[in-house]
């Protein structure tokens, strides 16, 4: 591993929240990661477990509920501006956790050991600390701004086309007459 890469089994990034990042959102992400992966210390050890392996005991539905909660960290990370590559890596972590957790008996051990939420929190905070360049919501916001600007330009063009041009105005003093052809119903 190079000096810039983090060991995913280490403690999550606990450095300062980068400037411009919503600290309340980061606190919520930390809370979800703690509840799902590290809520309770096993007596006599330094090992911690969370709600993820407990939910995983419920056949079928437990892993789906745990995945839904885990997706909160991924979605919040996207909103905060985490890069595409990091988001894909985070989705892979959730997928591994769900797939591994779905295996009978072994799944609980996978849920206890893998800790996808802690990994995803560390990935998101590392990426935000590095200053992600191309982000999901930044590009969506840019696209929306471009679309609104294009719509405003199109509206302006329509208004300009509908406004009579004074250089071609009728020189008469009266109202503009528009010829209308009417069929005579009595004509044979």
C-alpha cells in the first residue's frame, strides 16, 4: 500500500471536517456507521458489533433493511460531493456486505467482520478531505443550471418573435386589419 491509501480495517477517518462540508450530515453519517457496525463492545474484548449482524439474523428481510440503512451513507456522500469513483467503491462495499450477509450462518460472521458502513464513512471523508473534483450532484446542478439558462433564452426568443417590430409597423393610424375568409352558407 502506498502512503496515500488507507487500510480499510483501520479506524475510520476522524480528522477535521473539510471546509464547506455540511458537518451535521457528517455527524449523521458517523452515527449510522456507529449504530450499524460498532454500537456495542463485546465483553472482555476490544471488538465491537452493531445492528448489521443482528438484522442479518432475520432471513431475507434483515439484510435488505441493513442495506437500505447502509445506502444512507452512500446517498449522503453523493450529496456532499464525493467523487464518482469513490461512490462506486462504496456501492461495492454495500453489495459485498449484502451478498455475504445473505449466506446462511456464514453471513452473520461476514456482517460482524466486514463493517461496510465504517469503510464507506472512511472512504467518503477521505475523498472529501482530498477535495473531490467531479461529483454527482455538482454535475446535476450544472446540468439543471444549463437547462434553465437554455429555457430562459428560448423564452426570450419567443417573446422577441411575438413582439411587433417597429420598423415594419403599419403607417396607418387605425387598428391592424386581418383578412378573414368566411364561406357563405347560402351560396349554391
